[in-house]
C-alpha cells in the first residue's frame, strides 16, 4: 500500500579463500550487504534543474541507519583457496556490496510483477514503487 520495501530474509554466501579472522570476515560481509541494500533502496544523488546537487551533505543524502538494515538471515561460506598467495586468502569486503543491490532490486521487480513491472530504477524508494504499483512512471 505504501510502496515501502521490507526485507524479511537475506541470505549471503561468500568465498574469501582461507579465512584468517572469522569475526572480521563476517563483519565485512555484513557491512558490504548493508552498503548494497542502502544503494538499492535509499541512496540517491538529486540535482536541481540547473545541475546543482541538492544532496550535498549527509543531512540531505538519505543514508540508512542500522535500524533500516535487516539482520542477515544466514551467511554461508565456501572455501576455494587461491593459488596466488601463500595464505590462500582472497578479498571479502566487496562481496556483499556487489551482490546485494541486484538481489534486492530483482526481489522488488519480482514482487511487483503482478503490476506488470519489469524494471525498477535504483534506489527503489517508496514513492517510486508506489508510482509503479499505480501505473505511473517510477
């Protein structure tokens, strides 16, 4: 009714090779997912008609708080050791941030398919979604 997105579950699987510090690895995944969800649902640079940025500070730019980001339902891990270093470790900080935006947007598109929606621009704000649900341009 409102166009607001509520993420009920979020599952994540990563592969950072040899895990050196499990707690830090989990924090990196959770932080990346939070960034990705923020990109998909909240963060947007808005400009005036003459090209001036209207979201030039964090007061204007809608950055979510921890309360706006759901707890990860599960974090899975596969381990494929890389041969490119002696530790067998790979980067992990990007995994959540790269995978979360398309996962969230595809879930939104799927939820709106009954309205004939096939594409949703990021961020999928409540106003954009409400417009799409009511046959208006997002």
